[in-house]
């Protein structure tokens, strides 16, 4: 026979999948299940830890054990950066993902700190700066409701953003249209980007900040943003909770044989 904690975990998992406990809803306190005859304190605790390891719930001090959102956000590819969204409107990238996913959002679900720091080696190399050069680091934490989804730190050359809304730490995007609109208004219209993503184990600090269940990996994003003449105007590094996003890309399939110029 399965141990008591496993039976309880399976019972609760079935209730979650049937919608008895919906995403965002808190499971009963351990003492409530003990009083209801579901097992000892150690049995209920072990069942909750099993549910957390299986990715069904998250547990944190002050929030208890809460059912996780099982439908990940769409993390749009190139269309999250559509100029019409931020240049002509106010739909910055993280909001574009929420809209595409049919999810609610508040602008202040993005918080940030801004500081002048020594550029990390990869950042100074991308910006073409000497070692030890100073850059602005705009570090954001983005949440969906109370649940963090990802962090994103953008690095800028001071001469590109000094005195602009990008260096304002007020929660939310940097004004209407966000940072890309600020750069556009300053004469640095973004033209193309390079993105690199890879999965890795989360650090202890990342697990705590993103409220990750034990063993959940993260997806790290490196983004370099250029103007048409090749000037780098932003280097960004993001850390995303792996289970909270579905990365979606749509693009024209290239054909290098026909894209080459006709030598005739």
C-alpha cells in the first residue's frame, strides 16, 4: 500500500485537477487537515511537499500553500516588440504577452531599481565599452498578481538615457510606450534584436525571488537591441520561471538559395 502522505497527495492532486481548488486558491492549513482526520502533521506536510515537487502548488511564508497557475503565459516572439504597440500605443512587451494570453495586468506589476554600475564583461563587450565602464542597470521584477514571473535587467550607456524616464525607478513601464519609446524619442529607434535563451538550474536567490517550487529550472534570456546603423542601445538579461511561460515564435522560413542576388 502507498504511504498515507502519498494517498493524501493524490487525493488533493485529483481535487486540483477537477477544479475543486482553482489556481491562486490556498489549500487548507495543515492543522485543518489534521483536525479533519486526514493524517498527522508530518503526513500532511509530506503530502504538501509532494504537491510542490510535482509543480501543482507553491508554498511560501505568509502565503501558505497555493495552487499554481497551470496555463502558462504566452511569451510572444517578435510580435511582442511590434513598433505599433509601443511607438503608437502603450503596450509594452510584458503587457503584450498578457493581452495575447487573455490575462489581466496592472502596470505596477513591474517594479524596478535603477543604478549606475560597472558593466559586467558581457555587457561592456556588447556595448563596445572598455572594462570598468559605467552603465545604467534597470532591474525589473515582473509579477502576475502576487506571483513573480520573471526578472529582467537592461543595461544602457549613460549618454543614451541620462535624464530620461528610463532612469526613473517608479514602478511600471518608463512612461507611455516604455523604454523603447523613450529611446525612440531620444533619436535611437530600435531596428533589430538578437536573442539567446537557455535553461539552467535556479540559484537559491532566484528560487526565493521567483517563488519557485523545489527543482524548477529557469530560462535565461540574453537580448541585444540595435538601431539600424548597428548601435547597441540595450543589453538585457532576463530570468524566467520555466513553467510560467510558453515561448511562441512565428517567422518566415528563409531560403538562402533564392535570397542571394542573381549574379547575372
